[in-house]
C-alpha cells in the first residue's frame, strides 16, 4: 500500500546531528516535491524544507538555513533530511509529505501523502 515512513529520530545533544530518511512504498518520490515539516507540543505545524521532484530546487525556512540539508536518493526511493548543529528549538515531531509541485510545498498547500512522523528530541 501507499506509504511514507520517516525514521532516524531520537535524542541528541545541542550541537549534534541526525539524519531523517523519508522512504516511500508503492509510489515514486521522483514524481513529487517532498516537504519536511515539524510540530512541537502545543505549537502549529511548521514547514522546514522542500525539494523539487527533480532535486534541482531546494527550500529551507530561515531558522534552519545552513544547518539542515535535504537530498534525494532515487534508487532507494528516499528523501533524507540531514540535520546538523541541532538546537533545542529544533525538537519536534518531524513529518515528510508529497506535494504535486514545489510551489505547493513551499506555500504549505495540500499534500497528497503524509508520513506518520519521527520524534527528534534535543536536550543536554
């Protein structure tokens, strides 16, 4: 069945790194712009990053620029979010989503598929 599955979350100290893969089943991530979102307890969902279907265009919200990098591994049907220099403000449940276009991802418009999330905790 159609699935998006995030993994790689866990507990990391401030300044540490994590890599979050988003793996698809029963559909190709090459057909979609892929967005990363996060939601902390009591907060609204926040768009973090988007990568176009071709991988040629990326977007990052200002708070993560220079620290987070999104990339594609098409043979593995996976999009990964590399997170470096993590800060307490990065702690959240992280979700990936498939959008029809990069513009729809950047502006937070309706996604076709959502993953169930992976929890990132940043604490000393």
